[in-house]
């Protein structure tokens, strides 16, 4: 978890990101981070049961209701919700799970990893993407 190689692999191989807990309010981190990742070429799939669309994409009430595969589940929810999100991530067959800054749940992370899901926790995907892009430019 959080090894640079895993972070690099996720950023390199991911095309579609399901964002659990996304907001439609521009001032919220979930919106801003997702908008930045969308601008960088990733397809953002919003997941929030009370919204209809975010960032020009249909918003799904749950991971299970997304009708196509996603590569990465990015979590903007409190740590207490992570075990259920891990179960849903396993069920939909996503390869990667990203828990944003401040989100941690060691038991759920271990369960995800035992099911061959690569996990990054307590990190901001946008900040890591900026680092990754800078590293690629400097090579």
C-alpha cells in the first residue's frame, strides 16, 4: 500500500475512475479533485445517491449500478464507510482502490488486498498525479 510503484501503476493504467462520495459543489475537494483528474484525461464516473449528474457525467447511486467496468474506485467518504465500499469494489471487479487524504481503514484495506485489489490510502490522487507527471517529465 502506498508504494510509489503501485501509485505509478494506478495512474498509468487507469482510464475510468468511479468517485464515491462526489459532490456537485465546486468548493468541495471531491468535486475539485475529480474535475482536475477529468481535465487530465481520466473519465470520472460520479457515485452519489442524491445527485443526477456531475461534471457532465451521469451520477450513479452506487457502484453496483454502474453498467460498465471501472478501473479505479476513488473514495471521498468517511473511513467508517470503507468496509462496504471495499465489498462493492470487489463485487464490480475494479482492480484499484484509492482512499483520499484522511481516509483509512486497515482491516478493509487488508480485505481488499487479499482480493487482489491494489490500494492507496490517505493520499490525494490529484497531488500524486502532479508528482507522477513531473517525474515522467524529468526522466
